[in-house]
């Protein structure tokens, strides 16, 4: 996954802890644009020391990570997203229908 790439959320199941500290969360089936790709911790909840690929998205902005010394913005695991071009055509079409829902922009999904 690279900066500027379009991705579709494939997993929007978040723990109560995550919904409490994030301002905006991705919604399954919606399309997002990668703003930044970074090396992150395995799990924020456990403060793990193994690394994973994290993403920041143009459409979602969150507060600083309270567990990161540099106070970088809270991001999302890349495993929650699939590159848009790799989805089967029926899933891409379903995501476009959800994204185009009138009056619903997917912001502030706590």
C-alpha cells in the first residue's frame, strides 16, 4: 500500500477501547485514500512491541496516540483495508453504493 492509493475498508469491528480514543473510524465498504504509511505497533490496546503497517487516511483525522512517545496521530492497521483494484467487481460496486449514500459522509463514526 502506498501514499495516494485508494483502499476499501474490509473490517470495521473495533473494541470499545478503540471507539473511546478515536474521533473517526473507517466504515466497511467505504473507499478511502491513504495519506501516510507508517510502521506501527502490533496492537495499541496491548502496547505491543512487534511492528505492523499502519495507515493514515485523508478522509479521517484522529487525535494523537496517547501511548506513543512522539504523539503521532492514531492510525489504522493496513490489514483492515484492501486495495481498491484488488477487490472483486461486485464488492467494488457495493462499496461505491455505500459511499454514495446521500447525506452520509462517514465522519465521526464512534
